[in-house]
DNA sequence: CGCATAATTGATAACTCTCAACGGTTGTGG
DNA sequence: CCACAACCGTTGAGAGTTATCAATTATGCG
C-alpha cells in the first residue's frame, strides 16, 4: 500500500481515520428520504459519512438525464473534494443518518498531520477505484451484465447475508447503470426466470439463488 | 482548494511537485509505438509522467472488449496506485518518452513530507475528476455527443491551437468512448458534413471550424 | 511500388429506448 | 377501515440508435 506509516493497517474505512486519529470534531444529522444533502457546484463545507441509510451522488444533463456516480451505504464516506465546490449532487435515497465533518477542520488537521492526509488520500483512491470500475461497466457491458454486476456489488457491500434489501428504486438503479428503468426491470425478470434470483415479498428484496451463475454473467 | 499549505499555488501539474519539491530522483525512458508500459495486476513499481507522446490506460473484458480509461498526453502523470498493483494496463499510443519515478522513493518522501503527500492527493483527485466526467459521458450521452466531447477535450488539452493532431486511431477513440470504430467514424463524418470540423491532409488531423456548434453538441 | 494497416461507407441485425397500459403496494384522509 | 391517490414495478409493441458484418477506399511504411 502506498505510504505505510503509522496508520492502522486495516482501518475499517478511510473516513474513520479522520476523527479517531486526528480528533476532528463531527456532528450527526438526519436526512429524510429524498432530501438534498448538497448540490453540485455548491461550496464544499463538509465531508460526510453514512451512519445509517443510503445516499446517491449524481450529475445532471439536459433532457432530465441523470448519472448516478455512486450509492453510499453505511460506513461509506463521500463528499470529499479537492477543489472548493462539489462536483456532484447528493440526496438521501431513504431516511438517512450522516456524520458531518467540517472541511475546514480537516484541512487544518491535514496541514500538520500525515495520518489525516493519508486518510484523505485513501478516501480519494477508494472513490477513484470505484469510478474506474464503473467506467468499464458503462462503456463495455450489456444490460444484463450491468444488472448482474450491480447485484454482485450490492450483495458484496451489504453486511447482511441472505436477503438483499435494496434501498433504491428501479430508476435509481437505471441511472446508476446507464440504462432505463424498463431495461433494468426486464433484466431482473430475466434473472428471475432463469432461476438466478428470487424476489422475497416486495420487489426490492432479492435473494440470489445461484451465486455462481450470477458471478459468471458478471465476469463475462 | 483542499489543504492550502506551502505548496505552489498553481503548480503546472501535480506530478511536478514530486521531484521539484522533494528531490525524488527520476529517470527517462523511451517507448516505441504500441509498447506496453505496464500491465494490469502487475506490481506498481514506478509512477510516470509523459514528457512527449501519448499513452492509453485501459482495462480488458472477455470477447476482446477494451475500455480505455484515459489518454495521457505531454505533462500528464499516470500509473499512481494506492494499492500495490496496477489496475490498468498502459501502452504507448505513439513513440513516447516518459519520466519514471520509483514508487518506493515517493513513498519514502511522502512519509515525512506533506508537500509530496499533497502532490499524490492532487494527482489522484485529478484522475478522479476525469473518471467522474467520463462516467457521465459513458452513461448518458449519445454517440455524436461523445465524439463532440472528445474533440473538445482533446482540443482543450492540446497546447497547439489550429490543427488538432490526434495521436490515436479510431479504435482507440471508440474504446475510450464506449462505441465502435465505425460509429466514431460516422459521427466524425456527420460533423464534417455539417461543417463543424474539417480534415487536414490525413484523417487524424482535424480542424474545428465551428467551435460554438461543437460546444453546443457537447453540452447538450 | 506494394503490402499492411487504417478509415469510410453500406446493409442489416440486435439491443435498448420510448411510449403506453396495467397491476401492485403504500400511505393518507374521510 | 376503506377508498383513493401517488408511486412503483412489470410487461408489451414498436421505433431508434448503435453494433455487426462486409466491401471499398485511403494512408503509411518498407
């Protein structure tokens, strides 16, 4: 790993380094479903960590086109900018509790503290890795592959095994995968009909019944 | 800007901070056209800066699908990894001269030097910004918009005004834009026929005759 | 000059989008 | 508690964009 100084070897999340190691004050805040957390091109005053809930980061284009760059789930940090303004907008997908840390105090801390700086670098690198993976998906994969990849990603990130409880609707998934909601729906139906997944109760609760086959489609 | 300590306020490129400020030794090396610079999943031993030429960073999928994440032109740094292995492969698009800096020496420098660390953060942030912009393009834009955006990007990055001399072929452009080479060719022909661009001599040398219209398509 | 590579162009196919209708769920207020 | 509205998800039909396959022309290099 790049720069292996006295940082904890396996920190649970990059963000955590910010206030455990460097005593940067933080506050918590609740965002009801659908609430804006910050808007694109607004000054970046805080950086954020999801305590509970789910957040979507997105950019808009004309004709109502929206690209969701990432979903942030419990534990994830987001909203860190190198420049002074946010490049994405962020909204609560469902009722969400966030930890907020003042950007200014992080900066102050980073100026004298390599560990804080390393946390920022790790957080940025994590975002970069995710964005690069997503490039491959958006540029080269079919609809079915994208949806399969999405399910694998979500299952991997959701701590709970068993039922995958998606917090977002089909339109969110579509805008994340560069598809339409109908295409997402059809892909899910196809996976269901080929016995790879199963819906439990509502259509947002999914059980992967054939992990191997799903991974196969994903890796295609 | 995040962390505004004693770093030069407008450093020409993030990479430069690495050996100007921190005296990290570097070496130069030539790569003929088509040569591999490093492969995906190889250990990351160096970080790189283009002195002259052009480099493509890409990931592969089955069935020969390739996603080019970025082109690196003169001045650009690339190959910086937080983890120990490269996540992309990199090849010289044309005959290319690179500056190489040993990763290890950068790490050593970064452990005691906030300026070096800041350079790494800036470099990573620059890559992230580019990747995020590219997400929007790959997820939401039409073929014509993608090609227009590509031309605007290349024109913006090429120092020389006037003729835009593309170092890469149509397949490279296609794999960068998530299209096929035929679609790229057709989009360029459409732009040519609507008087937005003109070919000079070879089909790689392009003059933008209607910057306004091109920007309009790009921003759509 | 000739061959290999690159780029264009055309015809057709395939995939995904768009538009539309319908069924299901949830939440709210009478 | 029920009725209704709003939202969500699915499904179908058809259109549109881009991919695929194929042929031709252009370019560059030995």
